[in-house]
């Protein structure tokens, strides 16, 4: 081989390497840009998640306050219900004792067991009918 041919061959090889280097350089640049986009996207997503976490934590605090208030109100209402049921029971007992006293007194006074004073226990009076109708 002559030196001219060798030089031409070397130029072709160098040109190929240069083209390969250029392709490699472009590919590396493209990879860098893609990696940068990925990093920015990941950072934005992370920032969004951190913000969402903060909002959710605040909602948890607020919901806990509401829950505690409702729990306290429920306990108060349950206690009030117990008190009212106890009072109802006492009043029912008192009413029964008054009814017993009244019936006992009524029996002593009239001999009548009914609690309606217009009803008298005893023989019934025959009703009188005239046979005349009013038209």
C-alpha cells in the first residue's frame, strides 16, 4: 500500500470515528436532557406530594377536633339520657304510689273501685224508653 492510500484509509477511519463521536455526543446530550427532564418531573412530583401530605395532616388535626367534640357531646347526651331515664322511673313509681293512695281513698269513701267518679260499681239502673222518636 502506498502512503496515499494509507492516508486516505486513515482519513476514512478518522471520519467514521468523528461521525461516531458526533452521534455519541448527540446521544449523550439527548440523554442528559432526558435525565434533566426526569429529575425536574420527579422533583415536582415530590413537591406536590409534600404539599398533599401537609394538607392531609391539617385535615387530620381538624377531623380529630370534630371527633373529640362529638365524642364529648355524645357522652354528655348519654349522661343526660341516663339521668332522664332515672327521673322517669322515679316519677313512674311516684305516680303508682299516688294511684294506690287514690284508689285506697276512693274505695274507703265510696266503695267504688273505678277511678272515674261518675261510674259507680253496683246494680245498674234500668233505662227508660218512651217509644217516641223525634223526627
